[in-house]
């Protein structure tokens, strides 16, 4: 009887160990969740791309990738945003966190989740269920609206060339304002104020 009881206890312990291992493997995070990378804010606008940016064509459009930051054309300049789901990059950013869900790895950096692509590289994917919670993040909205191109009206009859020159100057000036690099709304307000001072209306 004692032998049977020992066998039963051993079987229960082994079952618990196997279940606990499987459960731990279901959601596991490795790497730095707070990555500390200084990314420009989504919505930040720049007149030029960083050197070494990758030009990735996808669904008839062009997206530019540089060290975990995604850019798209925006009225003659480039705006920081999210990549479309399904786009593939050859390498991950230098800093990322790995989330294991159901035995499959997902890689998180700068608001974007990536999964291994079957033919090499990594593809942008929607946030896997449970991943944001595992990372301690607030889930992103299901739909990420793209910022529309601004409409600039030259109140003083400025030419197109002058308008573009003034816009670039205001863009550079806006980056010097406190918090503009971290908060896109501050950047846009600074650009609008600068353009208004030069005789333009922006909507």
C-alpha cells in the first residue's frame, strides 16, 4: 500500500512539474521591456531620412526603416509612424524584448511587434493576445490613424518655392523646442506657430 501511495505521489508531482513548465512557457519575457532607446515620437516630421535607412516597398507604397524607427513620405518630408502589418525587415533593432506566447517568439521594439518570417527576416504583426499585458504595456488602439498631410495657405502670396523653404526652416526650428522630439503634438504646434509668423495658415 505504501509503495502504491509513493507511486501515486510521484505521478502527481511529475504532472504538476510538467504543467508548471508548460504554463511558464506559455508567456515568457526576455530582454529589456523598458528598452531605453531614444526614438522620435510617432508623428514627428523630418526633412530627411537618417543615413542607412532601408527603402521597403509594400502594397504599392514605400516605407523607410532605420534602427527600429519607421518613416513614410509626408508632403515632401517624412513622418514617423507605425509600419503596415505584413511588411518584412531583414534585421531587428539593436534593442528589443522577446515575448514567448504558446512556445512562439515575438519581438517588441518601439511600439511594434515582429515575428520570424518563414523565408528570412521579420514581419510586422498585430499585437499577439496577452503580449501587451506580459510587457506591462497599455495596448495600442486597434486602428492606427495616419496623420493627414497639412494644408498650407500662403496668406501673402508666397511662391511654392518660398513656402517649401519656410516650411523647412520652421521644421528645423520646431525641433529645438522643449519636448518637441518626444511629443509630436508639441512639434506640430511649434511648426504651426512658426508658419503663422511667416504669413501662412495651416490646417
